[in-house]
C-alpha cells in the first residue's frame, strides 16, 4: 500500500516536471500580457496536457503492461457492444 502511494506520488511529480509540461507552464508565466482569449487557450492546452500526462504515468505506475492491454481490449469491446446496441447512432 505504501509502495503504491509512493509510486503515485512519483508519477504525479514526473508529470508536473515533464519538459513539455514545464514549457507550457513557463509560456503562461512569461507572457502575462496576452489577451484573455489567448490566455484561455494556452491554459486549456496546459491543463489538458498535464492531466493526460498524469493519467498516463499513474496508469503505468498502477498497472502492468498486460493489465493495460486487457483494459484497452475491454474498452474496445464495450465500445463495440454499445455501437451494436445503438446501431452506431449515439
């Protein structure tokens, strides 16, 4: 349990300190004079990239490759079942 918590902590730290994520954060910090629309777009890009990176690293910390593969297969199966039920009309 403690090793899992430490792995999660490390994954989140690595996501926040990722080179690409840091570059996005730096751009937001350094360009304080941008208009609100540009700021909103850049903030959206930063938050999306950070959440995706965090999710990826946390998933890799918690699941083995075979478990990730099984999870993706299950998601694909459920999507196909949903498409069959709705005849592809969502």
